[in-house]
C-alpha cells in the first residue's frame, strides 16, 4: 500500500515480483507523470482500491491490468477507484479507460 503514492515525477514503475502481494491500495495514487501501468502478476491480490487514481498521463497498460485483476473476483469495495482518471489526459489512455467498468473507476 502507498508505495509510490504522491510521486508526481515518477514516469515508470519497474515490474517486480508481486506474487505474494495481497494489497496494492493507493500504490500509485496521484503519480500524474506515470506513462504506463505495469502488468503485475498478482494472483493473491484482494485489495487494489485507488491504486492508479489520478494517474492522468498513462498511455497504456491499465486495460491489461484490469483484465488480469478482474479475474480475481475482488469485491467492489476493494477495487473502487483503482483506475479513476487513469490515462484521462492521453488519447490511448482514455480509450483504455473507456473500456474499464465504472465500478473500477468510481471513487467510493
């Protein structure tokens, strides 16, 4: 949780071992310069609330990660806001964001 929260200058998150992670809540919240959402392998994840909230400049990766996370059956209270605003300021990011269901984008 909160690993890179509020790091507005970070543009890239390295892909690291997340197989044991159970929560990435608020991990990259407000990382406004982030360009790509990493496709983490997170088979045990149960909480991802607001993980990429306000990452407005993401150009890709959000849809791929959503597709992986949605298979885990994470309840709505624990995935709310995960992709809120993620990629909204880029063409490709906005296209991906439009394909992600609203309960993953709405902040509760």
